[in-house]
């Protein structure tokens, strides 16, 4: 038994140009419904006892890094985070290292002092900040936030620093 499909419309194959236009229209329709994920409203308790809020980071490109002194990858990437901070800090870039709730505060203070970390370090005593930022459990987990307070990239594990620097350059150039 042979089946014949009848098409009520006179459909012609799409040419390359028409196909590209159709794809572009479809993609723009999909992306129109997407919006960037906002960084959560958080309050960070810094080592000196002061408080920093995520709202205070707006207007800067910010890197928020969840880490622990017991995490070998975190300790290994710290010199790169320091170098990245020093490279971009004068151009509206901020680094915030958030120690996980299970990290003893005395270890965090000792680590930050002995390595002379040049950026802000917070301790998430209750775990609420990690929960706010998507229930972070794995370290290192790093978020790159644009000047508008939108999360642009999330890295689980050590970032590719060449790619990270390129993205920071791009975000710093945005108005």
C-alpha cells in the first residue's frame, strides 16, 4: 500500500539566504524571552567585621568566588585570582572571596593574612550566602557579574583564566 502525502500549500525548498533569515528570526524570538539572571541580594560579612551587599557591587564587574582553605583547587587558583584582581582593579573590577560555612574562621583569616590577599574576603558562617547563590556546595565555584548586577558566567572548578580575562575585558568595556 502506497501512501501519498498531499500538501495544501505550494511549499518550495528554502534557499540558503531564506533559511538563514528564518533561523535568525527564530533565534531572536527565543532570546527575546530570555533575561539575564540577577545576582541575588546578599549581605557578605567581611573579615574586618564590616558588611558588603551585592547591591554595592553594582556598577562594577565583580567576581564572586566561593572557596575553602581545605579545597586544594581553591588554594591552587588563589594566585591567579590575585593576579586577575591586580590586573583589573583600577578599571572598575571587584573580587570577593566567600569562604564556605564549614571553613573555620581562624583558618580563613590566617590564609588571607599570610598570602596578603588584596581583595575582600567574606565568611559565610551560616551558609545563607551559598544558598542565595544557587545552593553552592562545590568549591571553587565562581560567578562573574556585570555592571548591571547580572550573572554572566558561572564556573564550577578552576576557570580558564585566559577566557575569564577576555570576558572581563569585554564586560569592563560595556557602558
